[in-house]
């Protein structure tokens, strides 16, 4: 991820609970590898810091949403029954 905007940045990417993370999120917003960074954090279940412009709480919500969608849709491997 050498192209990441955060490399060498002064922004706080691991703020304490309640601290402002807006400078990190603003940097992520213009980063060319933001999507890959977020995907990495979700797959690896990283629970701290700002990754791909999201906080740990926001990533937990994303994972929960994806779980609910996968569960209610029956999964991608199932074909719908003909009517």
C-alpha cells in the first residue's frame, strides 16, 4: 500500500475513544487505495483505528449489515426456485 495517502501523514489514525478522527477520515477520503484498505480491515477483522475512512464502530456496523444481507438473501450460491 505504498500509494496510501496515510504513509508519513501526521493525522491520528488510532485515536482514543472520543477523540477526533476527522483529519484521518479526510485523508482517507482522497486516498487512491481507500477501498482496498477498508476491504483489508474488514477481512482481517481489525478492531482499532481508522481504516479506509471508517472507525472500528463503523466497520462493526458494516460487518453486521453484510451478515444480515447474506443471511436473509440465502447466500450467493443458492439459485432461486422457478415459479
